[in-house]
C-alpha cells in the first residue's frame, strides 16, 4: 500500500465526527492492505509505530524536517515501517543525532501531508480521533 493512502485515511477520519464513519474509513483502508502490511498500518493508524518511540526529541525533529518532496511520494507503508525499525535500533553515542538524520532522509522523500503525519506519529501527537478501540472495531468490520 502506498503510504499516502494511509495518510489520506487518517485525514478523513480526523475530519469526521461520527464513530460509524470513522470505522468505515478505517475498515476500507485495512481491507486494501496486504496481510504483511496490517500490523504496521494498524499501529500507525492508532498513532504510534510498531517499534514504539523513535527516540528523537523535539529539537532534533525540527532539524530533521526536510524540504517538501517536489513530486508525488513513492513511499510505501512497509518502507515506512522498516525505516521506523531502523531508527529505533540505532543506539550508542550520538544515537539521537543519527536517528534524526535517518528520519530526515525519510522525510525528504515525503509529501507535506506525509511529513506532518510522520512527525506527529514520531512525537505521539497524531490526534486524529482513531483510538485503539476504534481501530479494533474497524478491524472487526474489515475482516
């Protein structure tokens, strides 16, 4: 699945008040995912990567923000998941700086909407109205 599809779904549910509509948007997005993509998609739609906190503070996140991609994004959902895994695995001296650098490389390939989504997920501030319970209901509706 293209990452932009997940971001579009997030935007749709953020703009919707009705719980049933949010579930319908989420369920439709989940149905389009491959079985391999579902764990990553569910985690991101719930507001955090599967890997947990990425270990990049607000100042480093600001520095990591890149120029907005001039063309349509080529990011795929599993590619974003792998990038978060790589970032979370970075340890040792200078880890925060290296994590921010890796996040910056990902952001450089993202559209404005994808960048906003990624940064909000990275700091745990997605605030789209898709709490875990809502996503669980969407999983049940989708499958």
